[in-house]
């Protein structure tokens, strides 16, 4: 089931504001930046870093940081992090939260160093 229009109107400004707050200085954004994507069909929001490929400087790569998926029946956001196996795993310290703001707070604080390293 896809995000509702009402949900998108509410959640997109919240995640966009967080990303803007966390982005690196303008002078270095051509080397490293932060962004997000919204997967409407899967009801997910992914936060990722954008940087130059290590040996192909003209190529940009996306490095996943955090992901959340809204579960409408539970009225909750599940939290995921990507391990070295390049797969999304449930974030065990706090597997789900009630609001997108709580997800953002957990990613920002990163008490277990799962998101920012």
C-alpha cells in the first residue's frame, strides 16, 4: 500500500528539513553530500550519503545511512540500518517508533553508531 497524499504532505517537509540541517558545508557538497528518497509504493524513506566513487572521481555513489518504513496497520515506523553485507537489517536498539520525528531523533543521536559510523 502506498503513502497517502496527506502523509506525504506531512512527512516530506520533516525529512527535508532534517537533511538540510545535516548536510555538509556548501563548499564541500560537490565531494560529499546528504540526501533522501521516498519510495511511495513501499512506504519507505531512505537517507543516504552521496560522494565520489573511490577510483572514478567523476562518478557519484550513494551510501545508505538509514531507512524507515511506515506500517499503516501498526501506525508505526520501522527502523533499519545497513550492515556490511549491504542488506537492510532491523535496528534492534529501537525497532519501531510512532512518529517520523522519533526516527529522525534516533538517527541523529545514533547511540549505537549504526548510522553515522
